[in-house]
DNA sequence: ATGAAAGCGCTAACAT
DNA sequence: ATGTTAGCGCTTTCAT
């Protein structure tokens, strides 16, 4: 039987209200009673029942975060950042995984709403947004979409993400800036994000007045093999035949590592003959063998922004803050692209 | 304003009770009323307020999981497994991170208890267990300690973990079984777990009648460098001088990868001259370059057991099930130890 | 098969 | 500075 407010009040011949006031740091309490209460609280190891509090106040001081997975460094950094940010403001985070696809995501949304979370942050994998539009009818809970643009028609929704186009662009511009003229690209999956980054790659070439050479873009390496393998085989294909290249942008760090291994096996010098850059800045991978330059996709910063945005939405008036927050990716230089 | 039970009841000229009964699948309701209720529930998109329900019933259908971090594959597999397991039984999981050390862990415990979780699962980083002993006085919430033995004095606590000694033992026995006679060991940190695995290594040597050669145990490679670097340098030290070795057990996969790279740089053939095995079975790492044999530390299975144990403790009588569940590690063979 | 009343532990609003 | 009353949305208990 846990200790209740009433127990403390009875013990001290006070009303529940006085005890409640002490616990919430109200001013209107005499120092002596305050001290008495705090002591008894400590003695009995009292913990307020937040369920009861929530029912009464209508606020749970809890937010929900839904992510497809936590396996990737990116996702776990993001979750950590959201957690830290909102916790500093007295909120807690419930993390839900939607690994089993969009049905699982929808169930999690329902669940978190049933739990009366004060805000909902979602790294969505939904193709369509109709599900969320349906929600907004009755619910006024702030919705923060992460890395996946939110439907404009939902007026309590905001979007926080990274400037995906810049991921491809900055990587490519960097290679060009160190003298690369024939930059190859190991393309990722044909997703919304994958396509944006590829656009950035092409934009950078165009802006530098360089031609876009389709033969230097490796695509369709089956997702059935590992990323390492795809990077390895991609580089082999690039290095074979007569398609010369002097720079390589890889969609992920693991693909870049695979590509560098393949280059090494062919006796190609990195960075002298081919400069390489990945994305994700997964430190453990980037610090192996030839240290790998990479585009940091700023998981922590995105999480921080998302957390702050949610806090703002909860407290502030409806229109507080921007509806779209875009965090810039960061270039991290290491040996693989140093000349 | 969210829809309440009362709204549905009023709409249909029923009492709240009837509606409540329908929603909880009670039998004593006529098919017609049931249908009417369900339809209205759907129309209004009603979601039961679990906060109110919890306050009334005393159960939240929620468990808390505290982990130091989710960056490692192991931890995220574990969390996923716990989540899946308990969710199938109608429970939800609140994941808390204790990255900032044991103070942060303790805050999380308080927090989750304040949230009235029905069970608490902890991958603890506490040195001492006095904190938890203090808890058990008033709290009867089931406590499941993961990978860190629980104090016997806490009677609502159970322990679920992996047989750490066997991690070192199985790896070593495997190398011996393929003919290695001079097995080296890249030792991990001097922690509880690190020491248990080292014990397994020595046990295996002893049982096979092989001498324990201290010069083949690499230790004290500063944690200030990356794991890759430590593995790399460790192998260089082993390969230099006259300490011959024909097998290597590494504390982590990343150390093994570093060691294999160092071996390659010295022209040493793996697995022919030196067979290598890691631990953790981090697939992304194990499938790079020379595929790495590894001891799978069964994060998913441990999580599953932990979840099941928690469920059993919640429903069953106090004494249900074993107080200690030990999951065996699994040997995963790949090329690095195939002869 | 359905309903009325009471109460879970807490706090907002209004006394005193 | 402290106390009283009422009620958050639901379910348990006891009617009918």
C-alpha cells in the first residue's frame, strides 16, 4: 500500500491541501509546516501518484515519441535528445517502436493518445497522411512530425527535420572544392529522403558547371545484400572499365567503408586517387581504418529542436513558433577526403 | 474536448456502466445495445482515458524499462524484445535512459514508480544495491534486474541475464576445437561482466589442458582510444616479438575487426594462421570484409525472458517462476574461424 | 440485462 | 496561512 497525501496530512494533523501545496512549492505555507511536511515525506518515502494528478489537472507531463526503430545511431541520438530536452522542462518521454510498419505506427498513436500525452512526436513511415488528418478532428494535441513533412491541412502539426537536399549537396560541393571533377554517387533507396539527397548531388554538380554522368551513379544494388557489400560491389563496378572517377559520395557510411575496402583491394589510393565521403557520421564506422569524412545528419540537434518545438506548442499560444524547422547537416572532415 | 464514456451513454440513453461493459467485452449485454454502442464509439472515435481507468483499478498496464543507452545493438534488441513480449499481453513499455550515470538511474526509478508502473525492468549500472533495498520497504512492484544480479535480500526482485562466463568459454572452446593451441585474448574492461568472461576464457583453457599464457592476454589498452584502435594495436603487440598465437578471442566485435585489419596489414592470413572470434554478433560488423565469427549475446532472448518474467510476476502469486533466469549465449560461425 | 452510487488520489476554486 | 468542497473519467459493488 503506497503512501498517500492523506496519510501525511493525517499524521501531521493538516489538510491534504496544505501538504499538496508544500509539494508543489506553493508560497503560502509557513516555514515550519513546510519543514514538518517535507520531513514526513522523506521519512515515508512518499511519491506523488501522477496518475491521480493527471486525471485532475488534465495534463500528464508526458510526451510520446514514435520511431520506426532504435537500431541506428541516428534514431537513438534523436530519442536521447528529445528525452533530455523535454525532461529538463519536467516532461517525460514514452518511446514507442513502429517496426512492424504503418499499422503498428497507428496503433501506437492511438495508444499514446489514450494515455493522454501532452504532445506527440512522430518519425512517420506512413505513405499517406490521411490517418493523421482523421485524428485532428477531435484531438488538439500538438503533433510534431520529424524528418517527414507534415500535412499542411493539420493545423496543430509542425515539422522538424534536416535539410535533406543539403546532405547530398554539401558532400558533393566538398569533393568538388578539393579538386574532384568526376564525382560518383552510390545511391540509396528510392525513398522521399533518398531522392532529395540525390537531387542535392545533382544540384551541386550543376552549380559547379560539371556534367551529370549517369555512368557514375550506381543504383539498384539490391537491398538484399548488406550495405557493406553494396558499397564494395559498387566501387568495383565503378573502378572496372573505363569510367574514371576521382571522388565518391556514398549514401551511408557503411557503403563508403565497403567502397573504400574495394578500392584498397584494387590498389587505388584513398584519398589521393579517389576522395570519399559518406553520410550519417557514425563515429564507430568513421574511425575505422581510413578515417571517413561524412555528413552529420544531426540526429541530436533534430531531436532537440523537436523537443523544444513540442514544449513551445504545449505552453505557448497556438501560433507560437515556426511551422517548419529545418536543421542544417554538418560536414565532418577526416582523412578520406583530405588532400 | 475528448469524447467521454458519459457522452456515449447520454447519446444512447444508456448508463455509463453499460457502455463500459461493452468496451471491456462483458457478456451481460444484449447484442443490440452492444452493436449500438460499438457503432457510436466508432463514429465519435472514442478512446478510453487510461489515466482514469488506472486511477480506479490501480493498474496501469504499463511497465518501465531503464537502460543505460540504446546505442548498442544489444540494448536496442533487448528493448524491442521486451516491448513486443509485454505488448502481446496488453502492456506497454516506457523506456528510460540512464546515460548520465547512477543518479539518473535512480531518478528514473522514482519517476516510473510515481507513474504507477506495474513492473520495473532495469539494466542497472549501480555499483551497490542499497538503493533498491531501500525501495523494497514500501513498494511491492515486481523488479526485474537484467544482466546484473539482483540482491537476494529484495524479495520482489528477480534476475534475468546471460551466462557471461559461457561467452568467454564457448568462444575459447570453439577455437580450441578447430585446432588452436595458443589462444590470445583481447580483454575488455575490468567490470563485473568483463571479469566473468575472462574467467570463461581461462576455464576453457584449463579444461582443455592448455596453459594460461599471460603474455597472450592483452589488457589495459586505454579506453581513451576507439575500440577499433584498441583491437588493432592489441594485435600488433601480439604479432610483434616472439609470442606466437594461432587463435584470438576478442571482447567485442569491433575489437576483433581492428585486430583482423592489423593482422592483414602484417600479411597474416585469417583464419589460416590466426582464427578470430568476437562477441556481440553485431551483424553489420560481422559481415564486413572477412566475415567474423562471434558469440551472440542473445539480446532478444534476454529481453523476451525478462518480459515474460515480469508478466508472470505481475499476474502469478509471489513465488511464481524461478528467481534467476540464465539465457545461454550462442556461437555464430563465420569465415574468420573456419578451417 | 441494465442502472445508481461511491470512490480511486489528487488539485482548482472558493472559503476562512 | 490553512481548510472545505467538489470533481476529473472511469470501474467496483450492489441493486433491480
